[in-house]
């Protein structure tokens, strides 16, 4: 009888740990996927940066300024993503 109770307790523990680890994995995946528009914007900005880097340098300083603004925009998008993640974590009950 004691062995049966120990076995049941062990099975309950295994199920609980499995469910718990699946929730953690799902939450981690959701964090990466929860801002598809911001991630798309960041990808477009990275592509713009690459295109500007290979462009000819004679643009009266406008290409260089555009590169600086693109880097600034990428930083703002990344900060926005981080801000959202921090505030989502605080809003979620523990």
C-alpha cells in the first residue's frame, strides 16, 4: 500500500513538472512571437541599413544622415520591445 501511494505521488509529481515546464516553454515562445509587427519593422530597418551601407557615398551628406536615423529607429524599436516585455511581466499574475 505504501509503495502504491509512493508511486502515485511520483506520477503526480512527474505530471506536475511536465505541465510546468511546458508552460515555461510556451511563455518563452510567446515573448518572441508576441510582437510580430515590431519584429517586422526591425527586420525592414536592418535591410534599409544594409542598402544604405552599399550605396554610393556622394549624396550631399543625406545618406550618412539616413544611416544614422535608421540606427536610431532600430534602437527605438528594440527599446519598445523591451519596454513591452517588462511591463507585460509586471501585469501578469504570479
